[in-house]
C-alpha cells in the first residue's frame, strides 16, 4: 500500500506535552494503518513560525496560536484552522512572594518581562486595567523570545513575567512552590480563547478525505494520551528525553483536560473565537468587522482510506 505523506509542524521550538496525542498515534502505528505517513516536525525559527511554513507550502498541517492565524487571514493569506487543540489560554503572569505583588494591579511601577508583540502588550495592559490598575505605569522589559522563570525573578532581574505557560514553563524552576505566584490569564480577566489551533495551508487545501482521516486518527491519539498517560509518557521519553519524567508527567496531567470540550476533541467553538476576535479588533490587532469564520474550515468528508495529497 502506498502511504500518503503528511508533514505536520508543531507550535514550539521543540516538542512538548501538547503534542502527546500526535506522537502516541504515530508511535502506535495508527496513522500508517489509515494509509498516512505522518512526519512530525518543528520549525527553524530563523525561517519563520509554523504559519510561515504553511503559507509557503512547506508543510501540510501545523499547530499555531489563534491570534496569529487571524492576523494572517485578515491579510489575505490562504490559511485555515480545521480543529482546536486547546480550549483554554495557556499564558500566565508570574511573580514571587514578598515583592508586594498580590494581584495584577500591583504591577504598576514594576518591571514586567515579556516578548512585546502588539498582542502581548495589549494583553498585559488589559489584565492590569481589568483589576483597576494603571497599565501606563507598568515598566515593560523586552526579553524577546527568551522566557524568564521565577528563578530569574527571585534573582532580581525583573519583578514579574508575562507569557510562560501554566502547564509548561511555570513548572520549570528551582524556587519552591510556596514562593511562586502564578496567574493563568484566563483566571484574571483575559477573553476566552483557544491557545492553539490545528490548520492547513495551500499544500493541503483541497484534500477533505485526507484531512478527515488525519483528524480521526489524531483524535484517537489524544484520547489515548488522556486515558493512558503512562503510555503517552513512554513515547515522550523517546521524543524529548532531555526533560525530566516528573516534569512531563505533571505537564501532561495539567494540559490533557484542555484538549476536550464536552468529551469532544477538535471542536472550534464560537464562544471562544468571537470574544477573542472582538478583543483583538478592539486593540487594533485585527481590522474591525473581521469574521473569524473565514479563517476556519469544516471538514465533512468521511475517512475512506489513503488519498493522494495534492502537490
């Protein structure tokens, strides 16, 4: 049997637990059984993010942040989401105990480290203002792509950080847990949103049968990773052996519930997309009146064995 090759790009500089369902399905041979030769890869950041690879047609599918997709779609790029990966926001504001920062408004007059993208700056300002603080008084410290940890905060480099994930980066620190303060953004006033979506570009734009097969097997992988975390961890040990098993186990425990809504995997939800789109538009990141539905594609075909991917 000739297998259909699919190149699938993940969302980060390296694999992490959010990809456990993909890796488990691949390791178990389920993609191959369905006629798919799935290659999981990460991007070279010097050549762009996952959406840039999709736009150039260098990968068939990819995982990416919702806001970045919407911005590119508003600019006319032929990119669309076909499934949701996460049903929560992942980002946090982090600080340490003893600094007098007990709520977001206390960040006024303090140094906050972040990658100052338009969306990141808007989110920080929103969260401080939502708590009654003055966002103009927050001192933003540009750390680019580097994520500072609570250890860096404790060492005095900054007073707080924005951007690290409560299910990943926030777990990586030597500072004892009782000295850390971690606020997931969706618990302190951020609009609801899907952190990550799975989508396609021109390399796979016309292949509903291939897409349906891939999504069906991927949902099976995420279900197995949720129901049998030890099996998922054994696969992750092979994929990212440089991370400690306790870190992976705790991260998987935290991240797995975000993959599901009412027992379903992959549903792109209006109640998460519309408020976020409105918020992005209100902050000048999207044009007013942009319809997020144009950035999403429904896949209705029933999986029916291997199909050639358009070249």
